């Protein structure tokens, strides 16, 4: 589920992912990954780009990506958004980065 041995170590970012997506939605997993990638990287622009690149890499490994992820204009997520396309996985991962506070 996460990079941490317990859910509590993910902090408020994981809680924000829980509130963003429905409890049965698998997009929460990718949001957790975004939290993990963004930890310690959010406030530095160069490191934030690095976290976004990590989301792109994870998306490419999860699904065969035929879409240019840099050209996605609408990065909004909804509670019912399923991770059934590379765009949705990338959006869910970025939502985890956006929810990271530090």
C-alpha cells in the first residue's frame, strides 16, 4: 500500500488522499505514491520537477504510455476517477504531490 510500514507514517498527505478519492477507488494507491515521491521535494522547484518525473516513470511502468504526459492540460481529479488510463494514473500521482506540505 505505501512505502511505510504503517499507514500513520505517511502523515497528513495520506489522509488528504483518503479524502480525495472514494474508499474503494484504486487511485488512492497512486496518490500515496505521489505523497512518497513529493516528501521533502515540494518546496524546491528543481526537486518538485524531479518528483513529477518520478510520477511519469511510475505511470510508464504501470501502463504502456502512448500519451505525452506533458501535454495534459486538465489535471483535476474526481473522487470516482478510475486508474484505467495513463492520464488518470499520472493525475492521481500528481495529486499526491500537491497534497504534500513539505
